């Protein structure tokens, strides 16, 4: 985290947000996931969030880097399925930013990594299956403010993500974006994923979206702020602009 702050300062970012993963391997009381099994290929990579240690690290970074705005936060995975478990942590803290994301989907009685579906069904069906679950996430969880990487499996598109075509899934994108806009929430421009097109961000605006955020999804310090300049060009092309507050979302 210290090195990430150093990288943010080196490239001129006014702020950095550490949205640590908040994932669960089993459901608790009140979670919709219930008795659905989890696929070990996905869940063996998940570790519980050490909230106390995480917040202590944020406090340490704030002390070390007083000139950098350092925001705390979490990325809640599958929060419509783990609403009680995730809610107990999110509502028990004062995180500056809460993201929502979908990495895994229920499939044949198990919760499996979304990209593991490639090979189990035609590629286009994988994305439509994912978007259907994404819609359930958006409509079924009010826990998050910002939706992260809305088309996550495109990173793993067979043959390479350059072969993926957004226009093939316009209807599915628009349904998810419309639901997100109805809740007054924010769309993340994720720069680890293949960058969204200007057209896709225009779909967001068409469906009532009014704000975007930028997320490098870094995981390593060297990627903090990666491709932000390109992302800015994209959102400006769709009519979004920075506000007077450099720490605020970009709005249209």
C-alpha cells in the first residue's frame, strides 16, 4: 500500500482508493447463497478480509502521505448472494467507497468463476448468462455505490479479448446500465479490463447514467493509475467531464 501511494504521487494522482476485496467462501445466516456449494478452483484464491489490519494500514499511509487523499473502501463480490455477511462488515465501518462486482455465478448447483464457463457453453451464451446474473446483482443489492468491471468475463474471451464485440450484447449492456442508473449509482471505467468504448459509455448516458469513476484495479503498485489518460479520452468522448472537486466522480 505504501508503494501504491508512492506510485500515485509519482504520476500526479490527487487521490488513491484502496478498495480491498470483500469475498466469502460460504454463506451465513440471511445470505441468499444458502447451501449452494462453491467451486474450489475459484474459492481457493479467496482470503477473508482482515478489516482491522486493513484499516490500520490505511491509517499508516495517511500519516506517511499527508498530501495524498487516501480513501478506504471495499469491493463486495456477489453481494446479492452474500447480503447479510457483506452488509455486517460494510455497515459496521465508515468506508469511503464501496464497489460492487460479480466474479462468480451460480451454475449447475455451484458458485463458479464466471470465466470458467467458457468451454461449458458457447462464448456468447457465457456473456448472456453473466449479464443475467449481473442484473440480479444490481437489482438485488443496495450495498454498493459503484459497479466495477461490468463485463468481467471479456478479459478471458477465447482467442483474446480483442475479438470481443460489445455491440453483440448491446441489449444486455443496456438492461444492466438502465438498472444501475435507476438506483442513482456510478459506473466504473475499469482500466485493467479491455477499455470500454465511447459507444458503450454513451449507452450508459442514454440509459440515464450521470456519473463515472476510474479504477485501475491495480493489485500491484506499478499499475496504479494505468491507462487513466486513455480512459479520460473515452469518457470525455461520451460527454462526461471532471467537476470542480478533483476527488469527485466525473459527470455529464
